[in-house]
């Protein structure tokens, strides 16, 4: 029986990151993957959907600016769009595989081994690997489970991944549908609504059980996203409940019931079910390995399961299901196993981005979360029309919002950026949150000009009472307020 210091089951973002971090400790590692290297983070998840989004965004921007070229809108070639997405996925997957292959000719040659197959824990230290008809059992001092997740199915919906699909079925489409209903108005559902409406070939319906999409987000963020969706032809079914969906004559018929008890029937070409994901832990261990799970996934304490030498990372646990978080957890688990991490794993400074129109990036708390926690805070908002870079890009839709503690320290609680280049504007704030720092460090930084980050600097200066633009003058463009016991009051600087 071959012995390893560490066996990692799953070569998606979490597992791959864990394997590479273990090499830093000069440990003998076996990485096992039953499908494709990169997992859903590459093949049918983050990378593929964001490539779709980038191509959709380019298409929508081109259509908006047709007058500059004095031409009519050309048709969008679905085959070429799909091929470009596949090239992006193949590029990343090939790089990951090439990296592992070239490690064989490096100073890590005797440390990393990769096997294709289905892995199962048959003991606390034994892993059975099945590949076709062949089976083998290996021994591991430590194990990291990183098998990811899959789209959640709703039992009453006729999901066949051809007409009624999850995100797994998107890649099998052969053309843009003329119409599509999306079940679920969370981040992923809204991203796909943005993607398909952006190409201009699909009438998108979006089912929302509440009175607005993205219920966890601040109202000012949602207003912009909803307005852009509806301007792009998206029909948002608000306050509605899906009570029936059937495939009839190769199309989708669905029926909604609204909060006022009214009902309505719709007919579309395709349906996309986007109601979250569930962890892949079925048949991952036998009864002799008593790993505890709950309704949200594997129970863990700082990535360690109740079985001392077995760790779980990424979408298997109940923490934030993001690629960057999974990679962080994978690396952290390795550091716990073979060393002592310099700092505890925290999630308060995790940056995130929603690929909508416009893009939305954030870190830390938003206002909705701050109020739920009963915090008193100061909040400053700056419209994109006040930022020279946004003006130069001829797109001033959006804003920057910064939350800090309502005291002299003004430690950063969170920030939200809505608009062009949003994702590139938040990292400095994420670092300050992780350091539990206030805002003075941002006030006098020399930012490149013109850049979106200059807007962050102006927000900070507003909080400090020394901004270029005064909130008492440009009302509607910027504001600076306190929130005490859920009551707002403008900050007036003398």
C-alpha cells in the first residue's frame, strides 16, 4: 500500500490550491480527481460563466454605440461565442495540467502524484480509488476533502438539462433561445439574466418570490440592477411563486401565483433553474468513517472535521461558496496540518463580485447587514458622475459606498462599488479591514489619475471633512450620513 503525507480528493480550485501549498512543506501528496482538473470553477462554473458575461458585456456595449460606426446591429454568432467560451475553459484547464506535468521535471518531482478516478474513504487513513475496472487502496496520514458542489435540483421541475436546465446544461445549447425563464433571483440567476439579455437575442423572464431581486443587497444597489435589466427587456416576475412547470411540445410552460392570489401562465423556449448548489459528499466515505454533516454540508471547525486527520474545504462546508474562498480554505487547511497559521481564517474581508450590469463588487458589510447586526455607523456615497475616469469612459452609472464605525477611529466596516471597474477598486479596503485599520491610510494616498479608486479617496475625505466636493452642495451625487439606532442624519461639517 502506497503511503502519502496528504491525500486530496478533488482537483477543483480548493484541492489544487491545497496540493500546491503542501509542496511548499515538502510533503508527499496525492491529488485525485474523478472528472476534470479545475472542477466547476473552470469547466461549467466561475470561469465559463464569466467568459459568457464578458462576451455579453462587449456585445451590449457595441450595440449601444452603433451610431459611432453608422451601421445596423449585426447578428451575434452563437457558435463563435460558445467556441470562445470553450477556448477560455480549455486554456485554463491546459495550464493547470501542464503545470502539474512540468513539476515532474522539477525539485518537486518526487512529491506530487495525480490520479484520475473516484475516491472513497474506507477508513480514517485508507482511500480506495476506482478507475474503470481497476481499484487500489492508498494510505494517508492526512486527508483533505475538496469535492465541490453541483446545482440544486427542485424535485417538482422536469429538469432534463436540454429544455429545463441548470448551469450544467448551458454548455449543451446549440443557439440562443428566443425566450428563457430563470427560476431564482439570487446572484447566479441574475448573472445569467444579465448574460442572455445582453446578447440581445433572448427575451428573459426572471422569477422573484419577493418584491425585489437580490434580497440580501442594499436597495440602492438593486435599483440600478433592476432598471438595467428591465431596460434590456428582462421581465421580472415580482412577488410570485412557481406552482407548475411542464415541457410541452419541446417548450416550457410555467404557471405563477402572485401574492394577490392571481395566477398567470407563460410559454418560453427554455428554462434555467438557479436555486443554489449542494455539496458533493455522497459515497465519499463508508460507515466506518463517521464524518458529521448537517443540512448545509460537512460540519467543520476551522476546516477540520470531527475526524481529527480529515479536513473539508470549499463548497463541502457551510462557509462562503466562492472560488477565492475555497482556495484560501485549501491553503489554510494545509497550514493547519503541517504548521501553525500566522492568522486565523476569517471571512470578514473576503472580496466578492457580482457579474451584473453594471458589475457590483464589495468587501465587508453592506448596509443591510450592518442594520441587521444593530450597528451604528457612518456611510458616505459618491456617484460615478463625480469620478473623472468614469466620465472619460462615457459611463457614469454607478456609485461608491463606504461604511465605517460611528466613532473617532472610523474603522472600515465595508464597501460597495457599483459600476465600471468595480472589482479593481476594492482590494486596498479589503486589506485595511483585515488589519482592523481606520480610513486615514486611504486619505492621502496618491492614486493614479484618472482612476476609479480616486472616488474611494474622495469618500474618505468626505468622512474626514476635507473633500473636494461638499455633500451639502451636490445633493443626489454624494452624501455623508450617520446611522444611529436605524435613524439617518446628515453629517454637517463646519
